C-alpha cells in the first residue's frame, strides 16, 4: 500500500502556487515535500536570475517563511512551528525585491476588510495595525511605534473572538521574526 505524507500529516495537499516564480498554478504534493522542492522544481524558481526571499503560506493570515527555512517539510506541524499555517493552501513566492513591510501591510489590509466588526479587538486592532504598518513603510514611525505594533499583535491574537482576529497578526509576527532588520531600517531612531 502506497502511503503519502508524514507521521502526523497524512496524504497530499493542493496548493495555489503564485508569485515570483516561473510556473504558477495548482499543484498537489505529498505532505512532507520541502518548500525548496516546491519553489525550485515545481515553481521553476524565480525568473530572470532572481533569488527567492520568502514564501507566504496559508492564507492572508498565514506567515512569511524565509528562504533560509526552505528545507522545511510542508506539513501542519512544521508550518505552524515557523509561524505560518497550511490554511487554504495559498503559497506565494517573493523575490529579493519584495518589501516585507509592504507585504505585512497588504495582508493586514485584507484582514481589516474581512473583519465582521463584532469584536473590538479585531475591528479596531486590524485598523490600528494597518495604520502602524503604513506609518512604518513611509519611514514615519519610531521604535516606540514598532513596540506598539508588537503589543497590538499580541492583544489581537489573544483577545479576538474568532479565527480571523486570532490569526490576523501572523504576517506581522512572522515578518518581524525573520525580517526585523527591514522594519528597523524604516524606523526613525529617536
């Protein structure tokens, strides 16, 4: 009997592969396939000699995984350990030209627009996070704003009523974890 997957994540998974790669579209892979194999072989790598910088998995409330972690096996546990998720099966490859703060802001805008408004942490928190990310991306934020960004992410994750609010900070958490230098380069040092 042919068995696909890992010990805890059995079977296969369909991903919508998109972004800065040669081959976009739907792929079905056995659980346990590495991100590297998906990006380099199935995706055909970054075109025009570009370099893969990160891959965002899951959904708009998934996380961004740096190229240094592309040896990771794609399964539920491994993606969660990296600060991302399997989610709906979206997988977006980013190259070296991608502005990571803008990526986090883009996904936060989606979460902000999708909030039903029932709970204040999500309704107000996603708006405030989007505003802070906009301020950071424009180079108008201080280190105190960056600290506030992290505090708001925690508040949203732990006080929202539903999965959208609880997972909305994931793009910010993951990009701060792996690409903090890009945030710091935009923050006013005073």
